[in-house]
C-alpha cells in the first residue's frame, strides 16, 4: 500500500468517527455557557487517534457525564457572599428573642416598661372617687387627667422620629422614663399642689409612654414569632393593670387614710420609672449596630444602588404617615380599642357605686378583675400552642373576641347585680386581652419598613387619644344623665373596631 492511500484511509476514519450517533454526546444550548459559567478552555493539541479506539464504552461513559454537568450549570447557583446585595434575592433576616444575646434583656426591659404603663393606666379608676372628694370636683373636671395624658401621647407621635434619629433607642428610652419620673414627682407633692398642676403633670407621663410604647412594640413585633412576643409584652401591661387597682384601693381604704393619701401610689410608679430607665439604657445600648439592617443593594452591573432619600424626622414624617389609609384605619381601631378599655377601667367603679349601690371598699377591686382578664387573655395568646394557631388567623379571632366583649358589656348594663356585673366585666377583659397584640402583629405586616416607626407613633397617639376622648365624654355625659352612659359608649366603640378590622383584613399586601 502506498503512503498516499494510507493517509487517505486515516483521513476517512477521522472524519467519520465524530459523527457517530452512538459516540456523540448531546450538547447544551450555547447561551447557557454565556449566562452562567465561563466555558472551559479547549485543548489546542491534536487528539491522539488511539483515544477513539481504546475503549468504545469509555467515550459513551464520558458522554453521559456531559448532560449532568450541563444541567448543573443551568440550576441557580448557591448563595455567595455577594448575593445579599441583589435586591431581587435578598431577604430580611428576622432576629429572635435569644439571638442576639441582648435581645432577651431587651424583651424583659420592654415588658417592664409596659408593666409600668399598666400601673399608670389602671389606677385612676380606683383613685377618681378619692380625687373628687379631695379637690371637690366632678366627673368632667377630673377627666382632664385623661386629656393631658392623651396630649402627651400626641406630642410623642410628632417627635418620636426625631428622638430616635438623634438619640437612638437607648438614650431615647432613658429620656422617656425620665419624663415619666418627673410627672410622678409633681403628683407626689399633691397635698400642696392644686389640681390643674396635677392634671398637667400627666402630660410628660403620656409623652414618655408614647416613646417607650412605640419602641417596644416595633422591637417585639419585628422578632420571629412576633405575635407571641407581643402577647408577652401586652400581658405585662395587663399584669400592671391588675396590680395597680389592688395597690391603689388598699392605699385609699387603709385605716386612718385621709383623702390626701391617694398620691402615695405614685411614689411606687416613680420608683419603677427610674428602674426602667436604667434597665432600658443598658439593654438597648448596642441595639442599632445589632439590629438587622437590609443589605446594601446593587444594580445589575454590580455598582451600589443609590440610597433611598432621607426624610427629615418630625412633623413631616407624621404627616406622611397620615396619608396612608392603612395607618388611618389602624389608628381608628386603636382609638376605639383604648377608648373602650380605659372607659371601662376608669368608670365601671363609679357605675357600680352610683347605679348598683356597691361598697367603695369592695367594688374598687372589680377593676383588678377586669385587668386580670386582660392579662390572662394576652398571656394565653402568647402560649406556644395557641400562638401558632392564632398566627395567620387573627382576622376571625379578633371578630369573635370583639363580638363576645360587646355581649358581656351589654350584660353588665342589663343585669342589676354587683357580683354578676363584676364577673361579666372580668370576662370582657378576658376577651379584649388578645385583641391588641393580634392587632399590632397585623399592623406591622401591613406597614412598610420605612413607615413603621412613624406609623406606629401615629397609631399609638390615636389610641391614647381614644383613651382620653372616650372617658372624658363619658364623664361629661355622666355628669348630666348618669354613669350608665358608659355601656352604650363602649358598645359603640366595639362596633367601630369591628368595621375597621373588616377593612384591614381584606386581601391586601404590605407596601415596602
């Protein structure tokens, strides 16, 4: 055989072998290489002829590996260090009660502050008869303490963003507790202090409560299992509400106590405020660096995305929050809820004394039963078993609790029996207790991250306004027609809550 013929034979074998259907591996689409991974460099040296004939099965085996490798290329790659910068794939990391480590102390601090809020809000119901006797005033004038407290809350809603931006959480909470301690100090000087000054002292108290309540609710609601954590937070409020009337009643009904003894109660609240200020500062001192901040976003070309425009804190952010229909309806719900809650707490004792002929030394403890019901209801919704059932089903749960509260409030109005009224009032508290934690959990899901602080400040201010407007209106009407007006006012507020809740729980998504 001559050399030219041999070379021709070799050339034919080389051109036919690659086109064999058995030996050729399927190839992926060309664009898959350009989108995901850089193609592997091709060998520049010629392939030895022996590789094609050494093992026919070897080429087939290698061909089977090709598709698998290419399928791996088409799958989403595992997250890497830079993936969090992609706004399309980045997710918000939720902290827990236990991580970071200081969160457990922050939850405890928030709960103690809300416990003090309960001490503050529940005591006037037991102290009002003594205050009226001490200063010789009526229902309408003594109701001014609720108005001053609400004005402090409204002022807090206006400046909460400025305080958080300039002072941070730790110093802001320290300022809040200092304001409360100042107000209590003025009240404790009541034997020589006129009533208008005492009423004005409730303004800094309300201002401090607005700051600590907004901060505590946002912190607890943003944690994983936020509904359960909020249940504990507001359960602490209920515990304070239960203990407050017991202490206040024991002070004003103690043997040998004069009408000036009512102010001694606020020595206790002043001491609690000082303790809470120290604990809050220590717990929240490093809160901002540890809080989960959204990762820095980047554009498609890898360059950092421009930061969102900053809004000047203060009245402007409050006005911006007021433009949100969700914030307004949430605020109206809070207005009605706290209006009903504070009206029952503040006036049910006067109703039982004047309309049912109850003994002031005995019926003073009915308010404690009401707040005990609230406490049990809030702690039940925070229990591990029930919290998982309630989470995601708050809509129906709140409707049932609101309707039941209206029914038992009507029984207090209709049944002329002190013991029956006391039991019904406690059940009203039990049904009302879980409503507010569930409401806050839903509000935080509906509000975007940028409007949470200002939005919750507005909601808190409206809630406190309801806690002033409803008791004040009840006091004005009670001066004219009697204390029974408490019940139609409260039942009407329950109706407002139901309408607002229906609007909020329709199909809607949070706007970021």
